[in-house]
C-alpha cells in the first residue's frame, strides 16, 4: 500500500515536472518513515498482541455477565454500575487511595533524603551503603513479603522476642488496626532503594560547577541540597511519583503474600486487584473481574491524569 | 520526561503481559492434560507425569494431593494392564481449586480425574465440569461406604465423585495441660468446654482452643452440629437454592465462640500456619477441635515430637445436648471424573479404583494420612484395635473416630462454597477483632450470600 503510493508520487512528479525538489524530498521522507516503521514493528507486534489485544478481550468480557445458575448473557455496562456501587470494590479503592496518599510522601522523603546524603558523601562507605539500600529491591516482592510475615510473627518474630524481655505483648502489625502501617513498612522497605537510585543518578547528572557557583554565593550545604539539587532533579521526582502512584493503586503482591499469615485481616476484597483476582479465579466470575479491572484502570487513569495536569501547570509557572 | 514515563509505563505493561503469559503457560503445562484435550485418540500419551508408567496401556491423568499419593498411584498402575494413571500434584485445597476453576472457565486443561473435597463438588457440578458416575457403575460401589459419606458425593440420584477419606470431628487435647489445671475428664458438652476454658484461664493457663478465621469449613460443621442447615440444594433443579445462615442455631454457635474469643479463652490465630503450629507445640492451646486426619497432619508438621511428645489424647466432640449427640465432618476428599476427560469410562474406572485397594488404604491409615471411608477398612478389627502412636497408644479409632463416622449423616453443600467460605472467614475475622457480634455476623452473612446467589441467577429461598 505504502509502496504503491510512493511509486504514484514518483511518477506524478516526473510527468508533471514541476517542483521536482519537493517531490524527491517527499519520496525520501516516505522511504525513511517506512524504514522507521520497520524498527517500531517488533515492539508494535508485542504491544498489540500482549497489551492491546488482551485489553480488548477483557473489555469484551466485561460487557457480559455470567451467573452460575443462568449462564452467560449480554449485560452492557451493568457490570460497571455494579462495580461502582459494590461496597467491596469501593472499600478497596478507598484503601489504596489512602495508602497512596500516605505511602508516596513517606517513600519520596525517605528515598530523597538517602540520595541526598549519599550524594554528599565521598567515602568508600557511600558505595557500600548505596548497594545495601538498593538490595531490598533485588529481593522478589513475594519473598520480601513472606520474610516480613515472619518478622511480624507474634509467636517467634524478633519484635515479640524483644517485647518478651520486658514481659510485654508486641503489637501484631497485620491485625485490623495496624495492617496499614505494617504493609506500608514492607512497601517502603522494598521500593525506597530503587527510587533512591533513580534520584541518585539524576543528582550525578548535575554539573558540579552549579554547586560551586552556589557556594560562592554563600549557600550552605543544606541550602544547596534543598534549593539547587531538589529543583534540578524535579523531573526524576515526578517520574518516581507516577511510578509509585500507579504501583500503589494496583497494590496486590504484598497483601496477597501476607494474606495467609494475617489471621483474616486481609480479605479477598482488600484491594481492587485482589478483588478482581478472587472474582476471576476463586468465584469463576471472569466477566465481573474484567469489569473491576477496567474500573480500576479508569481510577488509575484519572489519578495519573489529574496528577500530571497539576504538576505540569506548576512547572510552567516556575 | 514524557517520553521516559511512556517508555517506563509500557515497559511495565509489557513485563506484566509477559508474566501473565508465563503464568498461564505454567498452568496448562502443570496439568499434563493439554495434549489429551487436543488429541482425539482413545489412548493419548501424556507427558509431564510425576510417576513412571508400568506398561503401555491407555493413560488417564489425575490431580491429587494425598501425601502418599505416589505409593497409591504405583499400586494402581501395577495392578492394571488396561489403564495407567498419570499423576500430578498441582497443590492442596484452594491452590488446586484455583487451577480447576481456571481450567473449567477455559474449557480445557482439566485432568481426566481430579481430587476434590466433598464440599466443592456441587460448585463444579453446576458448571457441568463433573460427570455423573451413575451410568459408569457408581452404584456398584455404594455399599462400600456409609450413608453419610455417600450423601456427601451425591445430588439426588446423581453421583459426582467416589469418596476416599473423611474427617469425623473430635476434641484433641493435651493431657499435660489438663492435668496441671485439674481437669480430670475432657468436656463432653460445649457448656463444660467453656467452663473448663475459664478454669484454666483463671489459673493462669493457656487458651483452651482456637477460633481460626481460615477454617470456615470446620466452623460450618460446628454450626451444623447445633442443628443448622445452611443450604438446601439439588442439582436436578439447579436454580433453586435455600440459604439459612442466620437461624438460631447458627447464631448460637457464632455467639458462643465470639464470647470465648472476647474473653480471650480461645486463641484468634489462623490455623495451618507456622505461628499456630509453634503454639500447638509450645502448649499454648489446651485443645484442638479437629478431624480424624489431624494426627497425621500434626505429625507431619512436627507436633508430637520433643517437647510435645506423649501429651496428646482424643475425646469425642463436645455436644450441645448429650441426649441427642450429633456427629459432624470436616474435610475429606473424593475423586471425580471431569467432563473434559477423553475417555470417561476409563476415567471412571480410575476414580473408582484408585485409593480403593487394600494396600493403598492400609498405607494411608497406618501412616495416619487419611481416615478411610471404605467399609472394608472401617469394619476390620485391625483398624478398630489400632493403637495410635500420636495419642500414646490410645485406641482412637475404636473409642472416638469410628463411632463418630458411623453416626455421620451427611451434609448438603451449596454450589457457591468458595464464596461462602470467604464471607464466613471475613465474619470470623471480624468476630476475632471484636468488631461484630455473633448475631450481626450471621445476619450480615445471610444478606451477603443471598445477594450473591441472586446475582448468580439462583432463585433463593430464605
């Protein structure tokens, strides 16, 4: 198709003979863009086959409803009205939104502080510390979560052993009153190192002469960190914010892994993703699970869009 | 900046898509039955079997998780020249059910014969995943089982599985704790149970039992013991479902345990966890309300050795009314033939024959892996007179488990077991955290299950 058009253009330019330059340039551009398409092709195929196609299929599924006793019937958008009025789904969304609101600032502050400190250090210790802080990210999320499950254990966990010395009862960090903090600790531990590396890399990209100029102007180290370094790496901060936002709204792995040791605190509708998983694979309701997944997708999309919109505006004012 | 976000996001998406793909590939591979679904011949050659074949006979794929399954499969294969079993263990209980449910939804990937607990049979039967075994001679073996055991696998005139083992419930207790706190005879009623619990607690002893939220099946059995009939269902009228989860008996049992939990007379730890087992070993629980398979499970988990050696005994389950004792069951498994089976007749032969030969049954009960339901074992003196090692030589079968099994009447399970258990578990967790009363939990559960059942298209009678 593209080939035929190109030949067409070539022949038309040669017969008419006016503005030959532009015609040739157009041909070259087309040829170049064709070569460009070839480069994009492998990605496009995988992207279409493994992302777009499953998405379309899931959307198709979400338009039907299946009852155990009735079989599959076309339901239109009623699965979505059900989802957005389903207390289980809404409770889960509310949990992840609250979780994101608390977790992301904590994570950002921890990783930013670590990166700034490490950037300021020049000893051999800093390289070692960097590796150690990054290490939790190298541990698979499930294994990390299981490990924390043992650390939290009220029978043989170290917290309880320390409490035993004082004859006290350590709080069980996965009971309904503490599960929020207990999970936040696991996620921060897991991801802060990764974000720290991103921020650290951005810091390394800053030209040292900027610091020199600031110092000549009389800025202290703290002032350089907060007034020079932080503004200059704001794009990296934005990046990890978006990552953290998407990741948190899709919260799944850690609570799913800790579910078995949570004494029932982590229910099958704890987060929207766990709810979708339970609906599909435990309750045989792939249709409703698809609708929940799409509804979650809508929530994530809105959250990210609102967020990017807000930050972009602020950037243009500055 | 924008570009890097896009790249990052699509990179994540791709990774997710790939991992999702890998997972599903795993599932169908693990079954070892994908080839059989594609081939139309009568003797598909299966790959991925855990066991070795004894001859070239046609193969039938089986999923099962009995700890001595390897021996059982070999016994079966040695004795058969007309069929060979290709066995895989794809997980125990919920792990397997997730795979079974996925394979049912995908309409391929199920093995020919699958191990299922009796309470899950109607959930799969209603999805047309299980074969009615009556045309394949199920009634020929009916006489081998007790009435209750047979009722658990039947729906009206249809039979969806062959029972293998059961779980008559009893009260396992620690003799050392009982002795230390002056309890001379184990409680015979739930009133005595609560009184003993208070007595031990007042003397500074451990909690008496445990209200684990993750064993809803056991809790349902305790409610049934008080007279609750949670569900009415018959697959011959598949859309009619009776739900009665907030009757007085159900509420009484919930309130009883909520009261014990609020007074800290019982633990609130989920069972089958490392925490719970270490508590059991360490003497943190005076009793364990459990089924006949418990000694084998506990032994495997390391209980009954070292510190907790020789301190265990078993007594009949406490009753609400000693004049009218009720026997209940927790767990126990069956073999069912799936509608995806290539050769259903052959698969039915396997379902009826596997774990039914004397050698396998003896291996199972002697290792305490199963409490067999076959009358050939239940009626034997060897089984009755057996002195259980775990209970320091107590004749547990004769004294406790055999009478319990013989008095078991069977239960009608709903076709929404997984959902019901998840909701009951959530209510039990709420009770444990003191956030609800037994009455509220029962009412909420009833409303919740009725709403779900209606959304699934059932005509619900309350």
